[in-house]
C-alpha cells in the first residue's frame, strides 16, 4: 500500500469493531512498520480525524470524521439517535435546540432544530462558538484537559461579545470548574444580548465529552419555574442520547 492507501485503510478500520486500536495493532494488521503507522496516525490526529483515548493510548475516529459524515448524511451518527429527542424538546420549550461538537479545541454547531415565536436562532451549522461565551462554547471548553484550557486562555484572544461576556481568565477558570461540578452550563446574554443558552454534556461510550445538547431562546421567557423545568428536560435528553451512544454509568 502507498501512503494514501494506508491513510484510508486506517480510517476505514476505525469504523469497524473494536473501533479503537493502537499503533502496534495497526502495524501488525497492515504489515507496516510502527514508525510509518505512527507518522500517518499523527497526521490524522493533528487534523482531528482521529483522537487518542488518554486511558488506553489507543485511537478512534475523531470529531472531524463525524463532521464530514454529517455533511454526507444527517441520518447518521449522533443525529440518528438525537433528532427525536431534539424535536420533543423544541415542542415542549418553544426554543431552538442545538447539538454542539468539539472539533479539536473549537466548539462547533452540528445540528439545530426549532425556534421560538419571538426568537430566531441565527447560527449556521458548522459555525464556531467562542470558548468564553455561549452555553455550548463554555461547556465544551470546560471538558477539555486542564492544561489545554490554561493554554487556550493564555494564548488566544478572549473576545467580548456583549457587555455581559466574561473575559477575565481567572473567572473563566472558575466558571469551567463550576460547569464540570454541576454538569450543565447557563449562559445569559453573553454571546447575544437578549438571548439565553443552556447546555448539558453528551458522553460517548468511553464517558468522554466532545458533544452537548443545548437550548437557546429569548431571555424574556427564561425565568422562574420554566428555567428549572427546561434544565431538567435538557439534562434528561442529554443523558438519553449518551445512553443511546453506548455510555453506561455501571
């Protein structure tokens, strides 16, 4: 096999059981040196086509592979298990319901559904969220490795989208810790004046968080009992999607 054929083989192999393999296993299957396999895998990881499980040190398909698959057909992947839940949430809350994924370090809008009578969500599929504002942006950033969060806050510009956007790195670190502790994120007018956002993590079969379920709507309707009910519904929906993706707590 030439280099291009090896690259395609690795991607295709990761789509079959056991869905996660190490350099030695791939090298053996491909009858190729470990150094050659490692070189190709490194390229795929750099471009987010593969990710490495920090516990097993093995590799599996990454968020860019998911994003490409989503472009090809919205009937595959997370959409297949989540669209019914999203539709139900949209009808019960009257808000826009979103699925966010993390591509590398960047929170991305993968899917959206529904809209309120007085609020139309303007974000386009594939658009990026700021890591310091919006429920999706903050939640997906909060579940990055701690050292990566520190690097992002120290090297990237922290944009102030509205008067309510937090830009202080120390306060953002506190916010990320709070999100991980409580298991959800609330954003009030941080990314757009007049809008609220809620997000809850979706876990894959390894328990990793690279996607989330979110509600977005007018700040005017996010108050009192409605806020508590919607948060409960959102968390139930995110947990159901996680379960359908293979995540088990026991």
